[in-house]
C-alpha cells in the first residue's frame, strides 16, 4: 500500500474525480477527510469507504469560504492528529466568453476554482510542514490551452497552475511537494449535461488523440502517483491527464 498511515483531505469528494480519489487513497491505506458542499452525497462515499475496511469522515464545507476551510483542516487534526496530503479538487464550470459572463459569475468561478486552492494551501501548510507533506491541486487542460467559452474557468485554472508552482518553490526546502493535475474532458457530474448532447460530445471528443474521455479513476491514479513516494522527486509540475489533448 502506498499511503499507509497517511491522512488526506480531499475536497469535492462527493462526486467525480474527488470521489474516485477518496476511494483509491483509502484502499491504499490513507485516512480520508472527505469534504464537499453536498453533505448527503459525501457521507455516502464515506459510508462506502468505511464499509469496505477503509477509514474516512465526511464534512460539509464551501471551499471558497475561509472559515469553512480552516474548520476542515482543524477537523483533520482533531480526528487524526496529523495531515500528510491535501487534494484541493472541488470546482465548478460556468461557460461564457468575456462578453457573455457576468461579473458575479466571474467572481463565483474565481472563488470556487482558484481562491479555494489558496485557502486550502494556506491553512494546510503549517501541518504539512510537520509531516513533509504533499499538496495536489486540480487544474485543467483548460488552464494550459484556450478553449471556447471558458474565460473565467481558464483564468482560474491557469491561476491554479501558477499558484502550485509558486507554492512548490516556496516550500521545497520544508520537504513539501506541490503539483497540479490537468485533466482533459472527463465523464463526471461537471460534464454530465454537456456530454448528454451528442453533438457536444462529438465536439469534445474530436481533439483528443486517444478518442475517449477521462474516467474518474484515470485522475485518481495520477493523484495517487503525486500523493505517494512514487513521485518523490516531482514538484511544481502541471501533469496533463488528458488522452493527449494538450500535446496535439
Ligand atoms: N470533468 C471534467 O471534464 C474536468 C476537466 C478538467 C478539470 N476538472 C476539474 O476537476 C475537479 C473535479 O470536478 P469533477 O469533474 O469531478 O466534477 P463533479 O461535479 O463530479 O465533482 C465536483 C464536486 O465538487 C463539489 N463542489 C462544487 N463546489 C463546491 C464548493 N464551493 N465547496 C465544496 N464542494 C464543492 C460538488 O458538490 C461536487 O461533488 C474540478 O476542479 C473541475 O474543475 C474537471
């Protein structure tokens, strides 16, 4: 097992990439603090982990709210006395060009997708210094290349990549590694509606050389690599997990 005796906070754990990562990390021996806005759903994920021999607790939080973020970091320490991994993964997508998107929508996307990563990093760092821990952030292929109608999302995810690199540089001497994952289009709650439309589905598939969408487990396996000693000399990367989309 790659994460024996580790304690991991995972945000957006009720669905998609965060759910799959919570289950995989638990199977690999980590104790999970599963965070989501949707408490009922995240509790179900936690129940499944605990019923299968893992160890996890669920908590409700808005990752863009500083008090909530501080509270789930404090909860991890109260329950498990240490923090080894924070996976800042929760996020939303609101489509729109610069003309279409409203100021409120811009603020919402930047707060949930970017400010949340700053807050999670900020409050986890004092504890990660003690364990020489790991930070993983979910960025996006949309933070590397421009894709249509995603002005706020692309800005937030590009920001996540830069924040990750800055943190990796600032805390390398403390033994902390910080990396981002850049998923391509994945089949999750975030894309359910858009991929239900056959034309949209074909459009999203077209630029992907591997001609298939990311499954939650594809991202969970990348997160396991970055969370564990398998990536012991890797920091400051933005790892595309995108079927070749951003290289083509
Ligand atoms: N699915 C894709 O195609 C894709 C591609 C690139 C990046 N991403 C990123 O992957 C991450 C995970 O998304 P997913 O695809 O698994 O989607 P998802 O919708 O299945 O899961 C996201 C989870 O985050 C939670 N969440 C949303 N806002 C929150 C908030 N303010 N506070 C707490 N929890 C909140 C939701 O309740 C949900 O459970 C996001 O950061 C997303 O931007 C997704």
